[in-house]
C-alpha cells in the first residue's frame, strides 16, 4: 500500500530546529453551528400575535356589538370573582350621586345619577349609570343580592328586576316595588337592566 504525504500549508508548519523536517500542526476543531431555533420560535409567536390582533381588529370593526358584549361579560365576571375571592363577606357598595339628566350621566364620575326624567307616579326614584362608568357593578347581581349605599350602614336587597329596550318610555317601569331603583345597560345589547332595592328589615334581638 502506498502512503501519500500531504504537504502542509505554510501556516500549519511549526518552527523546527535546523536539520529536522517540519512538523505539520493539526487543524483546530470547528464547533458545529447551532440552528437559530430560538429566533424561529420567536418569529412564529410574533406572527401568531399579529394575526390574532388583526383578527380582533377586523371583528371589532365588523361586529362591534359582539366584541363589546364579550369583553363586557368578561369584565363583569372578573369583578364578581374578585369580590368573592378577596372580600367574600363584604357587601357591594353603591355610590349614589346627585340628581340630573343625560349631561350629569355623561360626566361619568363613578356615581349613579338620580334621573329627573324618571320621576313619574308609580315609579320609585331611579339612579342610573353607564355600564363603562361603574354601572356594570349591577350586571353581576341576582335577586336577593344585598348591598349597602356609600355613607350608610343600611342594608338593601334586590327585590325585583326588569329589562326594557333602550330609550323605552318610563311607563314600562310603573308598578315596580322597592324604595329605589338602579339602572344600567347591558354590554353590546339593546337592553337596559333595572333593579329595585328595598331595605332589609333589621333582625329582632333575642333575649
């Protein structure tokens, strides 16, 4: 078998004492290049997020009521669960404001405005608030829910509920019970929710 000697490149030859043949230096090992998997995964995630955002934008443009209803329902559910987890024994607090009309309602100060236009015989005093201005607190209440009014220790209970289309005549509320009512609109729907509240009778003391 014939052995072939490879001639080393000049930079591969180490200095050798005179009279001795040059010695070829071994080539350094080259580490294999790693594939940029992390960057590829990040790119895929970014594209997915952009697509999701674009889809949400299209849906919100084409069907804004549907988006409003879904996001509103999520907000109400989160508020209700937050109350149950962090303050299960505390009663919800109603913030009742002054009297007024649409101008005062649109101020969106976090209180329920007593609506002058609803002052009709047979209709208890009505306090209203936009759902996105704190009024949605009542969307998570059921019949029997007990609440307190801010600044008072009196406990009230939801005793009646009624729904009407938006901008309905006040006569649709004639005959509702309770000492006063609170009202807000459902998210993404042509419906208003009215709840009548009555004071809870104090429990008699036992001797």
